[in-house]
C-alpha cells in the first residue's frame, strides 16, 4: 500500500515570499504605503487629498500603510529635514515621540 501524505507537502519557494514595498511613498488605490530605508529616524510629511497634512516619525527601516479615511486618501508622503522628536524608553532605546513638529 502506498502512502500519499508526503505528496501533499510543497516546498516554500522564493515566489511565495511577499514582495517588499519600494523605499518612499507608493500608492495602492485608496490606500498607500511609506517605507523609510535608512538606519536613522526620519520625519515624514503626509498630504491628504483634501489639502490637509500631518507629520509622522519613522524609525530605522520602518514602514507603514497609509489608510484612507472615508472618501479621503493620503496622496503623498516624503522625508523632510526637520528632525523628529525622540524619547528614550525604559530600556534606554530611542523611540519616536507621540507628538511631532509640523513641517
């Protein structure tokens, strides 16, 4: 009698791995994505389609999805030269502060 259990196991290939987002801003329809590709902290300026904006701190090699809000979506995001506000956590590591300067 033959055993078929081994035939159901498929090897994981590189094609199964998710494709990383490119560095910087990329659009995904109503949502977008920003990936910071450096070993530094960065302040990122994000524009909404209604003309408003906000800034956010990204840590080294950080990436985030920029979700839409109802009918409004985030249409651009870019690095600005203003340094982000940082704090030291209890472990002594630098982290982004909850509030960031406007830029």
